[in-house]
C-alpha cells in the first residue's frame, strides 16, 4: 500500500496562478481587467501578499480553468502548511531574488514587485 503524499513544504498558490497565466499568455494587467480586480491585488496573489478569495477563485476558474474549489483548496493548503511551520516553496530562487516571469509584466503599467 502506498503512503499518502505529505510533503514537508507548502506551495505558494500564486505560483500556480502565474504558471496558468503564462500558459494562456495573460499579463497581470489583463488578468486584473478580466477578473475585475486591481493589478495590485493580482500581484499580491502571485507573490503571496494577498489571498485567493472566493470571488477571485471563481474568476480564476472562468479565466484559467480548473474549478473554483481547486483554487480555494490551493490557498487553504498553503495556509494550513504555513501555519504548521512547513517550508514555503514559491518565487525566490537560490540567490534569494524574485524570479517572476517577465511575460507577466508585458503591457502592465508596473514592474514586478520586489522580492520579500
């Protein structure tokens, strides 16, 4: 019998959002416009400064695919893992610098936010 997958880390939900946005060639500005959110909020979700709300999860479902429940569960799993003291897997690369894909910035009025 296989052991259940129980990693000692949690994955920033914004990483999944950004990957899906890249797959669909969406910028932060476009995602903000299509979801009815601000660019600051979308950047916040991507970087972990903001949480995925139920309303945004519904927008993610309609724009990027997967169910709203999938997106809510990504946030919940991250929050629970973080609370349990698991290490966080996300944007910072081995040098500690942010590595947010430049393609997400295209046509945005902003540059990528600084790393945490």
